[in-house]
């Protein structure tokens, strides 16, 4: 965090402050991890974070995450309130059948599209997260 005094923050208000899909906003930092929230709908892109796990919490709606594991491909279904951690090195592709909101927890500087990825569609923001209000 910066030297400014920290203040409580409403996730509901944070989520109403922007409309962009697949474009996370950073709501706070914990040591060297960012807590990010994003609005999502439709498909993200297959990608992998070689060096970090990625934590998801579903705030609204439903998120599905497809995973390419040694045993094959599977999709986990996360209803509202579910948490899931994608292990480092595992190719994954989030997908939301309808509008959803998610919270992610990962090291600051982690790219939304990982270290390797398929071609990035126009609706996916390749970012390390934006400040709230930007
Ligand atoms: Ni990821």
C-alpha cells in the first residue's frame, strides 16, 4: 500500500465504478499481492501463469474455468461464493455464461493473460490490473 491512510472499501461500490469486461481493478494490496475485482462475461483466453497460483472468488453470477491438466481437460463450475485456486503452470480459460463479478488474489504485476496465451480477443484486456477510478 502507499503511505496514504487506508480506508474501508465497498466491493459493491467498486464494481459500480466501471463497466469494462475482463479488465480487473485493484481494490487493495496485501504484502506483495493485489486483490482485484473484475466484471466478466463470455470467454477469456487460454493462458498459463508459470510462476504463480491464481485465486478466484465469485462475487456475483457463475464462473467456469477450463483447465488443461496432465489427466486431460476439465471445467470447474464456481457458483456465487465459491473459491478456487488455479495451480501455477496449469493452462486455464475462464468463462462466464452470463454477467458475473469475480475477485482475484495474485502477486502484483501478474498479467491477466499469463506468461503464454492464445491469441488475445479484442474483448480481453491484457493488463496487470488498473487502479480503481481509472
Ligand atoms: Ni489466469
